[in-house]
């Protein structure tokens, strides 16, 4: 599904007042980041399959279209796009749980020297009550969280990064697990040079 179709689907379900307030809040956070008062981090997770997505297909009229679906392990990536222009990623060949997410955020604190504000959605690994002591620890260390309202993925800039990676920057081919990891690493290393996003 393309970003435009996703946005239309979410727009029908979301609360327009909460969405508008989140836009204003994020605009203010961007001003603070540009002034150097904070580091702003757009954080999310995405899964990458070694086989390319079936983007489109066609079949002669009257015939049944059959595509062999290859299923394999997915490479799950936690990413943070920082207002300073950096991209930080961690890769796992297993499901990402709240503890993995907490560990990723802890490493973020070591990479940033100013107050860190993390923009994220309300996925269960971000909000599970059993993980509250971990979030409290992060807040004690100076991290603040800004949770987006439901159905507002376009407010998290890293969503555009995932889309670019999957549908433009990664070659449309079958990868071995090692090749896929190297391709993801290359994007991370060359982000801001060979791979750019503009807003």
C-alpha cells in the first residue's frame, strides 16, 4: 500500500483535533531543536524481508494469477532519525520486544549530549505497563517522550525513511540474510550523503 492510500485510510479514523494539536506540538519541538535546546528523535521499528515485496502483477484475462510466496525470517530494525541529521539503527533477526526497545533507547542517551525528546507511536512495546520502570529510568536520565495520537504515522518522519528504504533505496532482488544486513548498514552509514530525505 502506498503512503497516500495509508494516509487516507488513517485520516478517516483519527481525531482531527488531536492530530492538529500534535502538528503544533511537533512544530514547537522542531523550533527548539533548531535552536539547539534539544535533540529530537523520530523513532520507530520496521521489518525487512530478504525477498522483495510483490508490488504489482498482471495476468491475461480469464487466467488465474499465481505467485509463489516465499516466506522467511524478517530482519527487524529499530531506527531513530535525529534532528542533528544522524540516523541510528539496530538490527535483529527476531521479534522486537519492549526490552530490546528499552536497550536501544539507552544507547541513544550515549549518542546525544543534550536533552532528548523521542517522538513515537503507541505500539504496545512503547506503552506496556510492565515496562513503566524502564521508561521512568529513561526519564530520570533526561529523556522525554512525545506519543503521537492514533492513526498519525505521517507525523513521525521516520515512516518516510522506511518507505524510501523498502521501495526505492534497496534493490529489487532476493537477498541472502548477510546481503540484506549489509544493504541496511550501507543506508545507515551513507544517510545524509548518498541517501537523503528532505522535508
